[in-house]
């Protein structure tokens, strides 16, 4: 333990201060707050100098791991580099100082940007129209499902209350469907990891609202039967929802709109290089085919005949309202900057390069780690633990050991189809040298599992904290440094 880890909150010394503000001019004025809401004693804050505060936060920040500190191959999360120009643009006073209640005439440029970003996303995905209002991927899923429900309701087709979700789906898919009041029906995957069309057929009838799919799916595999699945679902009157959180491998190669999808969401905080982690902020825009545009949520940005843009509260037959205003504008701005900085030509390189990187790592490790589905992957792939199962070393141990070598662990124990799943997604922003370094360490860990299994089972050894009780940390988090009765 280092000096500052121990004493950080205990440096307080009565009267020491880290700021100098002018004397308060309203000391004796009458407060407008009701007496019951006024606090009677000063808050019990540490009394420390500015330097103490700087060291406290700097040391805390160094205990963290981020994509700016090292390789972060977290499958299904697309931890790509967040270019710093995005931050520069988002911090420009003209953007940072906006207020959501400003009259439309004073924010024409901003509304134009909203339209332009929507248009760029339409070009990339093949969907006719977008709302940029949702705040996260799961929020986008809920919005998209609300659009689907509104579509069926507007046609008086009220018995469509079931939604089909593959067993490999991201957990947010069934969760969002449940929040939307839909009944979830699972469709199975075949041994090759793809949706089983024969299992799907008997599920299709006039109670089906639609199907939620990810393509490539969470195993990083392209659903080859997507055309057939699309026509089967459409024939029974259902709609196709595309979970586009991980659009990375498709960028510039193929468009969900062309595969027959009616609704999709994107995670700008994955595919479009805006930061994520720590609970946000994010953005989960939803795109729809032309026949569903009228059901997008309010408010919407519309264009008058003379080219003036305005915010419409209740245009068309909206599915409702899913945000206070127009989404996380700062995040939208970063994604817009990313798209313009890449330009049309380079956006097309994202998919092929992310797929190349994933296959490179997979091929270099498959003799040490169990590869249950050996086909060419897209942007990510899944190992089922170490190849040599005799050592008793589990996927969790491999993940913890990686931290000792300065890499973030991949996603583990997801998808649920394999007991020892390790899901690796390198992304296109990493150099070959970084990938080679990761491969070398992964091979080294596989060798350690045989020569010194104990060092893996007790890992990590070098991090600020060791193995945590993750369940208790999530259920009963300790959010204060002191107990307060
Ligand atoms: C990340 C992810 C989501 C959820 O996105 P959030 O922004 O975390 O709500 C949904 N589906 C897939 C496939 C994902 O990878």
C-alpha cells in the first residue's frame, strides 16, 4: 500500500483550505428556502489544501483503467480509441453553452447538425429516418420496440404482443422487450452459432410483433440466413429489429436496411468513438424504414419549405416521448466529428480492419485456447477457456492475470452458450504491435496455467485492489468513506 492510498481522506486539518473566495455578500440576507430544508451544521468535509486535492484525484485516476491507458479488448463493447478532436469540438463555447429551451431561430446550426448526423447514419445503415434522442443502447432498444408496438396498434393489430429473441442475444434485448410490455419468445441457435431457421418457423404467427436480432451476432458470426429470416418474419406480419450496438464490422460493407431490417439502434458510444463506461453519458439513436418514420418519438427536428429547421412536439403518430429534450447533444457532436474526420472513404475501412484484427488474434491463439466455433469471425470471437482443461485454471483466472500484465480483461462468461466464454474484440484502432503484445501475453498466461497455476488462481497481484466480491460491490456498494448514522 502506498502512502496516499491510506491517508487520502485522513489528511484533514482544521482550518486548512484549498480555495480562496471573496467574502459572501449575502451572509445576513433572508434565505428563500423553507426553514426545514436548511442545514443546521456545516458539512463534514475534509479540510485540505489544493495540493492535497490535486494528489487525491490524480492518484485516484491512476487506479483506473481506460482505453487511454491500455488495450481494452472487451467483446461486445467496442472499446475503440476516442479521438481527442471530438473533445475539442464538444467543448467549443458555442456548443457547450447551449440551452435546450432556446428558441429554434437561435439554434439553426445545431438543428442542422442534428439533421446532418441523422442523414450520415441513414447512409451508413440504410434506414430512412433517425431519432437521436435516446440516451443509451438499451434506451434505443426500448424506443425501437415502442415504434414497433405503435405501428401494430395504429393498424388495429392488437394481438401482436410476442417478440422473438435468439438465445445468443445481449441481455438488454429481452430486458427492453419486457419493459415495453412484450412477451419474450426464445429462438435457439444451431451448433454453428447461427439462428436455427427450423426452430423459428413454428414460432411465427399473427401474435408476433417482431424479432430482435444482432448481425453479426454476439458470437461475432454473420447470420447467413438473414434474408430468409427477414421474409419469414415479414410474411407473418412481424417487423425486424436490429441491435446495432456493434455496427463496427458492417461499416462500409453491408447495411442492415438492405438486409430487410425495419428498425435499428446504434450505440454512438461504441461504434462511433464517443467515450463510454462508468454509466454514460451515451447515445442510442434509432433508425427506421420509411413506413415507420411517423412513429418516431417526439420531439423531432423538421424542415420548413424555406429550409428553416424547427422542433416539432407532436408530428405524425409518435410512439411517445423518451427524453426530456433532444438527446445527449455533446455525445452526438463527438460522433458527428468522428464521421467527418474519417470521411466517406475511411468509414468504409472500419469494418474490414476490425474484422482483420479479430481474425488475426483468433488464429494466433487458437492452439492454446479452446475455439468452439472455428469459422471466420467478424469483429469479435469467443473462446471457451484454455485448451488444456487439466490445470483447473478458469476463464476468470486468465482474465484476472491479464490485469497484472497491463491489459484490460476481455468480456467473460458471456455469451451464455459456453461455460468458460472469453469474448475478445480488438477494434480497428489498435496497431499490429499492440495486438502482437496481447497475443504474446495470452500465450504466456496459457503456459503459466500449466507451469504455475497458483499464480493465476490468486491473480491479480499488482492492481490497487485484488479480487473483489463483485456481487456485494454491486448490491451493497460502499459510497462513503465514513459511516454516517
Ligand atoms: C452494449 C450493448 C447493448 C446495450 O447498450 P447500452 O448503451 O449499454 O445500454 C445492447 N446490445 C448489444 C449487442 C451491446 O453490445
